[in-house]
């Protein structure tokens, strides 16, 4: 899909990246903090993802509240599908009980 305002989008993307790179913000899709901020086109490269897809919500294309940090691969796999809900933060580690022998 063609961007409605390429120059504005590029500026907002750069500003978003500049804000999140020093924080090493993890990928919002997989949760891993392995973003390669200074590469382009690699699996773990930074990509700006949109929470609400631009194809379904073009009015949110340049809305920074719709921006998310993602890996290139995670963004491509998600495509324009709705985001998957995560399980959240575990309150404790689960260790299954071993059967008595």
C-alpha cells in the first residue's frame, strides 16, 4: 500500500526509532529485545509496525500512538492480521510435580 504522505511518515519513523533505540525497546510482537537497530532488511532489523493495520485504518498511518517496535520478520509474519494477545507476565515459574515412585 502506498504511503499517503511519504515525507511525514519517514520523519515520524526516524523520530520513533531515535526515541526507542536508546531504550532497546523489545519487539512488541515476540517480546524479544534483539532488535538490530542499525541494519536494514535483516530478520531482526527494526521495523515500525502499526498496531492497527494501515490497510484497514489508513487514517492511523501517521498517528504515533499506533506505532510499535518490531522485528522485520515478526512484522512480515503478522502482516495486516490482528495482533495476537500474549499471556502476560507470569507471576511465578511453574514446575510440574513429579509422580511418586
